[in-house]
């Protein structure tokens, strides 16, 4: 069989690009750094959205929509925020055929404009917590764009909440971190994540604490899959978000923000993809079972099989394009990563069988027609777990425990290093950064998320990152 | 009871603004013409999206996502298109801290950028039809913005398809018109629409034919609720969308586009709203039954009732905020337009009853607790129809048949006029336009949609419009 993709071991970035093109997931847009998400990629994004949206709503947040355009002056109200985002802004200077009196920025994130409205809507402690989320596009000018990972425009959800005190804000930032993000990534995307605290150097511009979920990609590098921020009272002061407490005092609120984006699609590809293409975890997959008519003459049987699978709750697609060579269709199905392929051919069918092909391990099993539904359900359930286990195994194998920054930098050539944070510190972090290695996050020794980087005996994860 | 809204009869535009503010549906954004869609408004939009998305997918189109930013040069490739949209463009001139070599426009609609990719993706007749849709924000600079109706940024879906011949393109533009748009508007939004053909003057910039769905608002004016366009080969020529036919010849494709937007929310308000607030059709409503604890002490009974309603498939919300006066909560429920209110109070409950309040006609019916579920289901079903019937009755009452343009202009003071198109023509249309009256659409005498404005015996609908 001709080689379809550049093998990962040969050139991982090239393999990533090839896969995105050949699986028809996305394309580069005409304006540098933008992307077109094609139907095969967008269908996966819709499933990611739907699962994430359910979790965000279960956590009590309500969806809303705030404007794309933000007065440039808003960004200047929070000093760190404007410093962090200024280099990435797209600026609108003309509207309706005229030069604008004041320049407008295309939102890079919405803390500022949402802060303005929180200030309008909140007056009493009874209005708190205010829990908002929006699904939107944002723009951050990228000099070195890479599809799904760093694009000038991307799609995401951004949550923004206001609370009466710091403890409530912290609890909610962590609730989203674990109940929405971690649960989604682990149980839907089948991606193991290390959940921890960012160092001061890696914090979101304007945050007091940033929590993160870090995943290891197939080449041993890290991808930040999502972040949740405590913003302290920084934005509440900048936008005058105040409330009257039960005792009658006027207080500033405490706010949080948290985001996850189309970057997760990049993580999905780089975590689960293999040299034949994408592998989509069954629980996520828009198409779980891909039923293929091998040759003309068995279309009715294939259609009946689809119907039975559909009735059993399986998301099914039928491929009856017998005018296209079967080999080409099979290669395409591998590329797109459908979890299970059911090949319906006249010869097998004469013996009462179809062939069940599992994308995860490539196994091909002749299966009696009457047992197909239960075999597919069993495969979907097993392969959801198998993909997670495989990714976790890689991460454990490629993570080494070391005791110095120098050794951590060396280990980052192939994976991650776990180092005592006390052996790194601000100086060691700068040294690592100079070598292209970053502190991905800090955790406690038991893996739980610390309250601050000053806690004793913290573990630092170091690695190279996308 | 204090008056909550300006009555419609006194000042319809003011009533509309009041309602949007007091029902907390939306707010004006800080950049002129932009809007914030608040949770109560966005929840309705999510339901509109979900119902529309189902219909679009059932019609065979796949969702994708194309970039927000379009090279300005793209718009210039189709002469009518650029002429139509130039006055409304927002232009990005700076990105990443630098002036851009070429200006970029924020998409006002995406025919151009999608045309560019159709050209890349289509090569053979086997690739056709190509049926795409996207949910996105678009920007059209508005000098006289009005929330939901005309805003500088709005949310919509825009479908874009390519076909092998004109007949197939036409059939698909009409399939969306009827099976997605008309069906959604009639059966979900409960808004009667006149479906017809736009005149040449009212056509989309770059289209050969534009089909429209027009609804009458509570003040007798028209609102264009959605449009579907045949684009002929205009964009196929401009973007070189060609395919090789089965016979081996290289041909230009025929394309369509169609859109429906957050404007439908404006239509919903102005079609069904009354002097007490919004009335949301039950099938659309995010909250169908609003269960209110009148006074403390009956919370458990109310919660149990919610659970029973939920089990019966009713979308329910519980209001147990007994620290807020009941009257205020009831006024708020009227404003928000929940179809059915179930008031659970200790006195009624002692007699085995709750009070069922229907938003459509304001009726209050003591109902035995055991019969609440069936009574709610019956009310939801009846009121979906009642709202449609009421809107249709208004339209029929306020539509007059006349035989001259002068009479049509006069009739437009209170509603619509039906006039023979032969009595209007291009000259009559210009005369009406000068008076602020437009030809909303053309239909055949039997109400069906004509193929061209040159068919004999067409009926023109004239009126004032939003």
C-alpha cells in the first residue's frame, strides 16, 4: 500500500499537516493565520461543543453573547491585560466608508467588555454569583500560525463569572477546571491531562492564578488544552464591578474566566493520530460505525445493518460508493478515524458474516451478521478506554523524574520532566525558557492542584510545548 | 397594577425597546450598533438555532466554518456584490502592531471566501452538489441600528451550495426556503409568512433571484425573516468554480446562498408580544412551564410538580424566590413570556389545587394537582396554534386588495396591500419607494412562488418594512 502520510517518526509536524489536509479536516484561509474548518473537522468540533456545553450548563453557567468589537480604550483599563494582548490585536479603523473617531479592536478575549456589563447588571449580593459563558470567535494575530494550535482566528467558549468573595471565585474556577474541562478531556476526548497551577510567568495577562490542563502529544511535547483563571479583583476594580453586601457595604466582586478552544482538535489529532490517520475516540466520534458496501449487490443488507445499529444508539454512516475503488475508500476511512468499520461484501455475506475493522488496533474480525450490533457496541466501549490507556502509557513512559533544571531541559528533548519546584524557582524557570523549555504546571506531590506556587514540596512539570 | 411597558398602541418602537430591556433579552454594546444578547434572549436563540440546524442537516447540508477576515480584493471580483456591500464594511488595517499591506474586511457575508474554497474542492460532477452551511457572526455597519433588527454585528446561519445545473440550484434554494425556513417559522416560531420572489430592485447583491419570507409585525409593518438566493453562475465565474461533467466538458457550477439571523428574535417579539411583554410559542420556549412557589412552605410540592412535568417532556423552571414579592415575580414571568405559569400557593394547595396561568390569553384556571401535567400539555399544544392563528388573523385583517400603486401606498399606513404586479411595475415600485413603501415580494395568484417577475398575473405585496 502506498504511503498516505509522512510517518510521525520521520517528521511529526509534516505528518500533522498531511493528516489535516488528507482527512479534509481544515485548510488555511486566505488571510494569513486564519483557517477554514471543513465539514469533517467541524462535525468533531460540534460534538466537542455539545459535550462541553452540557457540562458548563450543569455547572450553572448561562450562555450569552457579547460583541466582537471592543473599544480599544477598554483594554487599557487593566495594565497587565493590555500589555499581554497589545502585540496580538487586530484593529478596525474604518467602518461604513469612514475613518472611525476611536479605533476598535477585534476581541482577543472578552474580560473587558463583559466586565463593563457585569458592572451594569450587578448591584446586590443577591445578583451573585453571576455565571456567564459564550461560544465565539476571537482574534489574536499570529506570526507563526499552525492550524488548530495557533491561528489568528479561533473558535472557543469563554466563561466569565463574578462572585462575592475570593473563596467562592476560587471554588468556581476549580469546579469548571475539574467538572467541565478535566471530565470532558478524560471521558470524551480520551486524553489524559495533568491538572495544575501555572507559574507567575505563565499566568494569563490580568489573572492572580491560572489553572491549566496539559496533555502530552505523540512526539512528547505538551499542549495546553484549556485554562481557568482567578482574576482576583483586578477586573472588578478596572470596570467597577461592585455589589452591596448583606451588611450594606459596597464591595468589589471577585471574577474568574476560563476558556477552551478549537485547539482541542489539534490535541486530539496529535494525541491519538497514527501513521494511517486520525483515530477519533468513540464517545466523541460523529460517525462511530462506518458501514461500507464492498461491492455492488449487498446495498440492502448494508442499509438494514445501518438501521439496526442506529436503533441501538450508534452514530452510523453508510458508504455505498461502489463506483470508487474499495481500497481508496478504506484508506479514507482510516484517515478520518471512524472508530469501527463494518465491511459488507458478497463473499463474506454468503457465509453469514461481515468484517468488523477496529481503527484503534487495526484488527479485522469476521463477525456473524446477527452479532454485529453487540460486537460494535463492545468495540466502541473497549476502544474508548484503549485510546486513553495508550495515551497515558506514552505519557508515563516519556516523563522522567529528575532533580535539576539541567536534567529537566535534557529530558525535554523526548518528553516531560518532573522536578521539585524548589529546585527550579524563578531563576531555573528563566534558564529553561532560554532553551525553549517551559514549566507547564505545578502540582502537589499527590497530583492535586496547589493553592499557590509558594506551597512547599510542589512538583514542576517541564517540557517543550506547542 | 403599574404600567410596565409603554403600550404598543401608544408608541410601538418604544414598546419594543422597553420589552427588550425589561425582559432582559439584550442590551446595546459599547461600539455603536453592536448588541449584547443576554441569557434570556440567548436561550431563545439557542432553541431557534437547534430547530433550524436540524432542518438544514435534514436538507443534506453540512456545517463548516470559514474565516471572519476576507481580503478586500475578493469582494471586488463580483461587481454587484461589492457595490452592494461596500458602504457597510468594517475594515481592519492593523494587525499584530503593524499596518497591513492589504486591507482586510470583516465578513458582511461569505459568498466570496466560500467561493474561493468551492473552486479548490470541486473538480468533477461527482463533487456536486456541494452543500455547506455555517453559523457565524457577520458585520454590516449600521447608521440607524435597532436591536435584533439591524445591528452592526449579528449572528446568523449562511448556507452556500454549488450545483451542476440551474434546475438543481433552483430546486435546492427552494427546498431550503420551504423545508427549512418556512417550516421553522410556521411550526416553531408560530409566525405566518408570505413566501415569494423579490423584485430585481430588492434582490441580494450578486443574485439572479432572491426568495423571501415576509411576516407582518404587530404594527402592520413587514419584516423580512429570511432569504434564499439563486446566484446563477455569477460567483462561479468570479471565483472560477468549475467542474468536469460526465461528458468530459469543463463547466461553471451554479451556486445558491441563504441566510436567517438573530433578526428572527426581533420578529418573534414584534409578532407575538403584547402590552405585558413577550409571548414565546411553546414549541420554541426554553422554559415552557414556570412553576412558582407563591409563599414559603410549599417548596417541596412545587419541586415534585416540576419533576413530574420534566418526566412528561416539558421544559420547566422553578421559581422559589419567596424573598422577592410574588407580584414582581409574576410581572417578570409575563415579561419573559413563559407559555404557562403554575402558581403553587398554600391556600389553593389546601383545596388540592394549583393555578394554571396561560400567557397567550391570560386565563387563570384552578387545576387539581393530579391533572396538572395533562392540563399543561394541553395548554402548550393549544397555545402554539393560538399564537399562529392570532398572527394570521391580524395579517388578513390588515391586508387589503387594491388595484393601483396610489391605493397601495395609502394602505401601507396600517398594513399591507395586495396589488396586481402589472399595475405596479418598475415605475410604480420607484414611486412607492419614494414614499417609504417597498414591494415585499411577488407571488402567484394561488400563493405559490413564481419563477420570475415576468410571469403573468403575479400579485405584489406592498408595505412599510423594518
